[in-house]
C-alpha cells in the first residue's frame, strides 16, 4: 500500500464555531438544509419501543429534544414526540386497553415508520427555509423525517425537520 503524504498547515483564523452548535437564526431564503438536523453530523436520539412513555419523555428531556426515534434492536420502527406523550394518545390507549399510564409503552402510541409523512433529501436540497415553514403550516406536523435513497441501496434516515426549530430560527 502506498502512503499518501498529508500536508499540515497553520490555521488562518483566530476562532472557530463550536462543532455541533447549529444555526442561531435563519432567513426565509436560506437553504432548507440549514434547518435540518443532519444525522451525518449528529446522532439521532433513540429510545426502545418497549420503554414506558414516561421513561422516553425523561430521556428526551435529558437529551434536550422533543422527539426520539423508537428502535427495535438496530432498526428504527417509529417516532415518538413529547406532544404524543403529553397529549391524548396515552389516554386513548389507556381507555381502549383498560390499563394505567405506567403500563403505556412507546410502541403503543408511536407513529410507525409506515405511517410517516417524509421528505426526500433531494427535494429538500432544492428548497428554502420558507418552503419548510410552509410545509409545516400546511401539514400541521411537528416533525418530518428526511430520507435519502442511495443509488444502490435501500432508504436511509438522513435527518429530521422540526416545526419548533424552524419557527424558533426564523423568529430570531
């Protein structure tokens, strides 16, 4: 194997942005990708689909997010949000199953992958932040997963759009 010599140089600036700290504001004409949480840069927050909803909510609070991907082993099987947990879904499940809140699991109220409304990364690549805000206004969704289809492979989860994040970034 031939080794490539990697050149080293002196930094030409006096400061750098902290890695992982996202944009603090967005303009309507900014690229839509600037408001997406990109899972190539940041790992998604996950919770087992067999966790209780209260444990899932606590995990989300500690992670500083309002949603988590429900997993079974190494597979994403759903999405659960703080809105789901704090809304009507748990009570509907409790009434239909004659159970109590501590027995409600993530899988009982999560949005299953096959029911997701998603955006393809290629469509997002051609859009602006205003387009994303309009999408949330039209759909009334709180979170939209972003998928990508590699040339020779199956669909992959690439990122997540959050209505609250888009709204917060546009408001600043």
